[in-house]
């Protein structure tokens, strides 16, 4: 038999039918120092471990984009109360002190953090937001649009 090739998905798996039913998207922008720029895969591994432990939940999807010394870390996660302003402040502090400083060095900065509720209740009396996750569709031939 031939060699098998495993293709890793950049976002990982996601279970929309899980027990918490609250999914949120968190985006962190880190400005690294000029003399300490960790490799993208190192940041992915560290971010997956950090967010799994910090949110005490499954990291559904994780993506890291690097442009020069700027790292954009996008994570979709299940469970945490993203609608709570105190929780958001707590997460920002934890990311600065326990992820950015050890991983990027003392001169690195968390320059931006965005949070969105993707699915579940914001506990504001409104109906819960719904999340529909569809599988990717791969084409053997390039798709040409007119």
C-alpha cells in the first residue's frame, strides 16, 4: 500500500451539539518584539494549551496569522461567559500576563482584543443566537465564476 498523508485542519474540530451551547469568537492581536518572534506553529501549540486550560473548555477552532511582528490569534471556544464585561477584563489580563509575556517576551504587547457571541444566550432576555457549522466542500477542478 502507498504512503498515507494526513492533512491537518488549521482550525481543528468543533462540536456544535455540545453541552454548553454557548460559542464565542475571541481575537487577540499581539505586537511582538523585534528580537523575539516565535514561529507560527509554536504560537498555535502554546495558544491551544493556554486557551484549553484558561477557559476550562474545548478549543473548537484556532487560527494564527503572522504579519511581520504582529500576530493575530483567533479562537472559537465553547462555554465561557463572553457577554460578561468582568470576565472579558479577566481574560485580557490573563492573556497579557500568562500568554503574551512568557511567549513573546516582556516587551511584547496585547494591542487589541475582540469578543463576539456566536451561539447561545447572552442572558439579556433576547432569543439565543444560533450557530450553523457546515462541512467544507472540496472541488477537484477549479471553480470558474463568470
